C-alpha cells in the first residue's frame, strides 16, 4: 500500500486546474469579452496587496492557535472546491448542478448513516449551521404550530434569534454543573404544554457540553414535543463516541438516531471551508412543507432537486464536491475522520489533567469533547477577570514563533458556584480561559502550550502578592 504523507495544496491544485481547463476546451475555445480582461500587472499587484493584508490574521492554522473554533480546510477540500468552482454549479437544481447534486446525495446518505438515521430520510447541505437550524425549526413550527422552542441556556445564541425570525417564542432551560440541559427544569416547562420543540445541543459551542439527549427524547415525546438536535459543532464526534468519550456521552450520541432532525457543520469539524452546514430530517414527509412557485426555476428533470427540499435557493455545488472528496479520503469511520477528532480530544484530556495538577491554574470542568475551559487561581472575580485578559494578551505579545493564541469565556457567579469554585463576588461576571483544540496536531503540543500558559499564570499570581 502507498504510504501516507502530508498533502499540500500546491501539489494537487495544478492537477485539477489543468483538468478543468482541458474539460472546458473540449467545447471549443472562445475569446473572453474585453470587459472581463484586465492588466496582468494590476492583477498581480492587487493579489499581492490582498496576501499582504491577510497577514493581519491570527494563525488559525498553527497548533499555537488554541482559541476559537477556527482552522483551515484540508487541502483535498480546497482542491475539490477550486476545481468545481471553475464551473460553478448551483445545487439548487439538477440542471444547475448535475454532477454535484449526485455527489451531495451520496454524502448526505453517509451523514445519515453516521447518525443512524433510516435509509429513507430527507437532508441536504446548507450555507451554515444557523440556516440549517432555522430550516429545522421552521419545519417544527409547521408541524407543531403555536408551540414554543425550548433550548438550554448554554445553547447557541442564534436559537433565540431564529425564534424571532419565525415568530415563535423561545424559552431557556437551566443547565447543570457541567453545562448540560437540566431534565427537571425541562420537565417543569414541558408540563405547561406550551413547548412544541426541544432543541438539544450535542456539544455546546462554549464548553462542548452534551445535553442528555437519550433522556430528553422520551420526556419530550411524552409531552408531544419534537426533538431537534443541534450538533453543529459536535456532530462528527459520533465517530469516536463509543470508544473514546465517556459512556454517558456516548449514550446520548447514539440517541441522535431517534431525533426528529439534526444539524451538523462540516465547516467546523468536517475539514471544509466556510459555507458548509447540513440538516437532516428523519421523516421524509416533511418535504410537503417546501412549496415553491416561481417562473424562473428550472426543474427540468423529474428527479428531486435540492431546491425543492431546502429553504435556501442558490447553493455552491463546490461545497458538495469538496465535502464528497474529503469524505472519500477521510471516510466517516473511527479510522477515517474519527482520527482527526481523536487527536483534539486527546489534547483536551491531556491538558485538563496537567491543569488539574497545577498550582497556578484550575480546570472549570472536565472536557466532554475537545473544548477546554480553565482559570488562573485567584480568589475573587474581579482579579480573575483581569488576569484572564492579561493571559490572553501577554501570551500573544511576543515574536511570532512563540506566540500562543487563546480565547476568553465570560462566566456569571452561578457558573462558578455550581461547579464548586468559590470566588468573592466583586464583579458581575469574570472572564476565564477557553481553548478549542480542534487541530489533531495539538495533541503533541500540550506540554508546550501548558508551560507557556502556566508560567504566565504564575507570573500574574506573583505580581498580585
Ligand atoms: C457554530 C454553531 C452554530 C451556528 O452555526 P454557523 O455555521 O456558525 O452558522 C449553531 N449551533 C452550534 C451548537 C454551533 O456550534
């Protein structure tokens, strides 16, 4: 077997660019209109200006960037995207995107299989997790009109916003000491009979907490509510849940199979460029809600077009091509894409254990996925807030090869109290540190990251003495 090695975009882009140019040439050459011509010197200087300006970014691609949910796509995704973009198909209709519609059907089937959805299901890619959630909540509103949307107080902030868009009331459910939806509070609110849909977050954006889905499903059903799973961030952890996450967490991952709808973002943990979310429905009959009547659509073929079962109209065929190609190389198995997630998961556990033993840092809680929250050891909220911000600033304020980029996370007093962290309450909130460890390389950088952050915490603690 051929051995594996690092794949660089510069090695594979020429292959696809020349293949597509050749393909175009088979239709016969033509001259580009003068309006589209430009001076090469100007183009190269504009592109030079662009690449210079891009220097003003944090190094999202580097293991030293351990802040927000950011990383570049895999070169395979980039090459497939570039190739397809050169033709620019639109997956709104088969006529607009013949090959890419077929590619999207194949990959949606793979996503459905990953979640344990039935062979008969409805699903498609979207531009984002937000639009994917909007679509699922819109379908829910049509099925349970008048019912409100319940979501945990730690769920993504767009759920309340989408509730406003849909003119559906939203209600926040309390979270427990690990940031998971509390069943007792959910039940109290279900008892009012007003809830039509429960949004269950499997992997919160803030802390990667997994709501107790397996227990929420029977509870919600008991009160006639639908269950929508927002696993935009955490969805691909399904691949490693059974063997590498806590058994309780794995039990909730398995329950995704019984949900009514589910959202996952390939542009987060699926190695894709932005513009790639996905929504799946268990029941194909929800297709009845997608009405369209426009004189300019072009559903020429008899087959189902994605435009007939999606909220949005135009959608990049290149997104489908990029994800399809990526999943051919990194299939939806533990040995495939699962290994990418496992690297970050191991990094989070390893760093948590180092922090738990540290004199100067303490973890907020055990990470459930690959997001780690921790704080320098201070006794009051105001100093903690100051110190977290100082760590954030100082860790990045050095020469490029030594910079560490972190993120902060705002906590209210009850967030500390319910985790047994006692702090003098001399501020309304306090920032702590948060690191999303989504690059598998980071599993080898933890000692380095830890020693940088710990020495800063030590320095600040000594400054305050
Ligand atoms: C990121 C995220 C969203 C929003 O998705 P976008 O793709 O950023 O629009 C929604 N829910 C969860 C849990 C997320 O992590």
